């Protein structure tokens, strides 16, 4: 049985004169938690957007649940997206809507769930991400950074996705809040069994949460495997990560001359 969730086949991305990706091939399997790591401008978020069909690559093909995104009519593409959840960087909550309305939004968009069930599902998702019921009436501006991330996660989980995309989920959080948030995601993945793709620069998150690591540098995928396997790569960017103070602390890799 084919357990491939996302397949990137010879992906190249060009914006004007800027080449972002060249001939990237990557396969994500069911149950994987993959971290995408790279320097600023390496195209991590662009690649994530291509995986869900928000951006079309210049060349190559993206397959989502076995379906080629470039060959699908909009209705089928929408059905595939309903099998995915997305936590955007900084949460991207609707500022004029309450927490309840933000989480209810994807449920109401389906137009097939009755009002009472929407109500119950919203409070269920709040509980899942560790928030109290009274959070539901608050506006995003009234929440701490950690609470915003948890509400955004609850919204991303609203449709019980098989695939979860997380764009810099711990950015802007203090160390304690980030650790609690990662623990929450790990517990949910263990319970629900979703696949996840995480764009991050947080090496603690990579170590504590991710089963696989993909490194983007020089417009290409330069290393892929378990985090421990990738850290043994001889590529200069990987070496710079490995020998950084945090890299040595997180992965226990001795420094190099």
C-alpha cells in the first residue's frame, strides 16, 4: 500500500530573475513529522505553499495524497485541501472575529455541519489545545502570543486533517511557552496520527518533535533523513548548523575546527 502523502518531483521555482528552487525531489510518508530548515531566502515557506497548491512551481510536479495538483480542477483541489490543516506564521487569526468564530470558520465553510455540532466541535478543539472555554469569547488582540498559536492550532485541527502544515510555529514564543506548545503538538500527533510538515529555524523543535529533516541551501535539497543522519552531512550549511552553539547543545555534536 502506498503511504506517500506528499511527493515533490523535480520542483523548480523562479520569480522573475530570482531562482528559488532547482530540481527538488522529496517524499513525505504517512505519520512523518518533517522539518524544513534553511537560511533566510532559501524558499522554505514557498515550498510549503507549493505543497498545498497555493503556489504553482515553475517546473516539476507536486502530488498531494497521490493526486497531481497541476492537473486537478478547483473543486477536487478544494477537497484535497480539506484534508489538510495549516498553521500560518504568527497565527493569522481574523482580528475582528472572536476565538470561537476563528475556530468555527473552516467548519462553517463546509456548509454541511449543523450549528449545534459546530458549537460542540469548537469547544472540543479548545480543550484539545489546552485552552479554557472562556477563551472562546475573546478577540485575538486580547490573547498572549502562546494563546494565539494554540487558537491557530485549534483552527488548523478543526477538520481533523490528515496532513498538518506548520509555518514557524514557535517563532515569537519564549522558551517555556515554545516547549509546552511543541509538547502539545507531539501529544496530538501521537493520538491522532496525522502527518506534519514544519517550516522552522528552531533546532530544539527539530530534535524534540521531528522524525525527518530536510535542509534547503543553494536552491536545492542538500540533505534529507533523520535529524541525526542529516547532522552528519558535509554540506557547508549543515556544518554551520552542526557546529553552532545551539547545534552542539541540541544534537550533542562536538565542535569542529
